[in-house]
């Protein structure tokens, strides 16, 4: 910045202050506008989970062939396995039990150490389980909710393959590779 332009800006600011006007930096105006715009967009798109409508619409749009088992309980197949969805006003949980796959605690620990977005454990019957939760108390952005379901489907595929089994399922979802923001290796590091 030249010396003259700096002096010119100082004189301009002095005139504003002497006239009793408040000078607000342009960057503050732009930041305020961006925050307001972001709030307006998110307020329009965030859905509170007062009903099962978003869940049912998402499962239908993904063509998962879901069934409503009970109030707030749904199921849909992922290959030879069944995903159970427990949904309430405050959260949603996906639960997948893998019958016919035997794993050790070391394998479960290895999975949990290296994967994100889910947890694995061995249930009371000795079967491995994948579970994932999504907090809904503040609402959910529909694309985020859809991505949550898709991530779980990919994790089921990876879990089965991790234990040397094929996932016996052909679905358009599995033909896509979800981008991974942290790595350029696709979805495999989840």
C-alpha cells in the first residue's frame, strides 16, 4: 500500500468519525451476509425428526426394500444380512448382526481401531455386530441423513470382506465410490 493511499484512508475515516458516522469494515459486512445466508439455507433444509417421514423417504429413494416392523423400528436387507433401524425423536441407530461369520476379539479391536463411523462388537449369541448412531436432537440435513445410510451399507460390505466373506448383493449404491475428504483412496479407509 502506498503512503498516499494510506493517508487518504485515514482522512476518509477521520471525516466519518467527525461526522458521527460509524464505519463498518467491508469484510464484516460480507461475513455477516454469509452467516445470515448460511443460516437461511440451513433453516430451510434442516428437518426435525418428529415423524418417520424422512427415514421412509430416504429408504425408498435408495430402493432398499424396507419393512416397518414396529413403531420406530424398520428393517432392510443388505445382501444376506438384515439391517435394523431403531428411530426416535432424539436419535437413530442402525444395527446389523452377522450370523455365520466367526470373529475374534482381536479382529473386532482391529476393525474398531481402523474404521470410522461405526462400532463392532460380539453380541450375547457370539455373533459380530456393526452398529452406528446419528444424533437427531438439533435436526438433520436430508443429504447428511442419506449419506449416513449409504456409509453403513459400505461398512457392511467392508466388514464382510474384512472377514473373507463375499457380500451377496448387487445394488446401485455399491457401484459408486464415495469420496473421502481425508484421503484420495475412495471409501476404503472408513
